[in-house]
C-alpha cells in the first residue's frame, strides 16, 4: 500500500456520511429497550457488541 491509497476492499467516504451514526450519544438506561446490549469477553476486556 502506498501513501494516499486505501487498502484493497476499502472505500473512502465523507465524515458527514457517518457523523449522525456516531454522534447519537449514550442510550438512556431508564428505557428498557436500551438494555439489550450483549457483551463479548476477552481477557481484561469487555466490549459491547
């Protein structure tokens, strides 16, 4: 891979295309529908999936 080129299979998009998705904030814990997150466990690591 040379400088300025994306790896094969990747595509370049504008930040505005994903900003709404990542700017949603933290779900409210008082809403039962928001408490459905599953957790994947690795040694020393707990990430919501």
